[in-house]
């Protein structure tokens, strides 16, 4: 009988999947998530890759391709781990990568269903469209969705609801609501200044435009450079937290490279609960 934890195995499988296609080292020794023009980025990325035992060799793939692959592997990890927490967060759950780039993806969910009417009105009114811009459109990379419940499920232990009560509750299927968006996960293979701003803008739009409970809003990234991680992790009010694909390996690398400033910056983010490891994400989603 194995004494190794399920989440440890899932984390290893997550890294193994990335090593198959996405996390590679080219013939010049540059890791695919490094900025080839930044010496610090290349050193840290190589240290992480060595600790994860990167053995694949290939030229850097296009950013969108690597991003899509990263999203897919992250979605598989979240699904595999979150469903193991049924005893902590019971309910009918769905975890999936969002296909395509449908700008009204979140309108499929209860808290944002009103955006369909807003979009229709903007399409028919040029002045309204100009005033609104596209601030109300958000496309998550991965969503965690909770389905509504039948009265039979709600009343399983005792009679909790009937036709006279709780007729507006979002969780009750009989009230005709859409599934509930539990979490919006944005995946960033690497972080540049524009990508950091995009993630923050998307998060703020989710905050401003929802009706009802705010979903978890998180970012998962493989960015190796602490200063770039800080550009998205520090601060509060928009993103719940940033999750690094290999935080332990990142911390070990900057320590072994003697990068004291980078080590201090990581400590600020970790101690301030702004940066966590990918393995922390499923339990945080269970809150």
C-alpha cells in the first residue's frame, strides 16, 4: 500500500505531462518558459527544469500553442484533484478548459447571464456599444462549475424546501437558474507586462459585472522570474491568489543561485499569501 499522498502523485503527473510537450529545452539550453533575452529568466527556468528532470529537447513552440497546452494540463490537474474533495465540498461539479474564445462564455452561468441582454443591446445601439466597450466580456481559460440541485437532492435529509419557500435561490434547479460559476482560472505560461494587466482587467470585470456570489478568481503560471510574478501577485482586490506550477523548485533554484533579492521577493509573496504552489489550488477551491 502506497504511503505517498494523492496530491503528491497528481503534482508529479502534472509535471510529467508538461515535460512531454510544453516544458522543453532547446539546443541552446534555453527552457521553453524562459525569456531568451533575459539572463536571469534563463538561469531560473533552467534550474526549475533540471529539478523537474526535463529531458525533452525541442525548439520553442509558438506562444499560443504552449499556452493552450498549459491550459489543458492545468485543467486535467484541477479536475483530477478537486473531484477527490467530494467529502469536503459535495455537489455536482464540472471542471473544463474553455474551448475557443467565446467572449460571452461566462454568460452561460447564473451570476453573469444578464450579459447576454447587455451584449444584444450594445449590438443594436452604436452609442451604447461605444460607451460600454468590451469591459463586460471575459473568457476564462478554465472554469469550475457547480450544477443546480433538484428538490429531491435538497430534501434528502429532511423536508427543507417546498413550493412556498426559497423560490429565488440560485442553487435550486426548480427556480430555473443556470449553473453557478464557482471558479475562473486564468493560465499564463509566462508573464509579460501586458499579460499581467490582461489578467487583472479580466478579474476586475468578473468582480464588477457579477450578480450574486463572486467566483474564485485565480491565476496559474509557469513564469520563472520573481519580479514578473510580483507584477501580478502583489496587491489585493482583484485576483484571489497566483499559483505557480513549481513553487518549491523555484524557491530552491533562486536560493542555490544566490539570488538574494529574488529570494526575498518570493518570501514577501509567499508569506503574504499572494503566491502559492499549484498543489494548494484544489484545497483553496474547496473553500
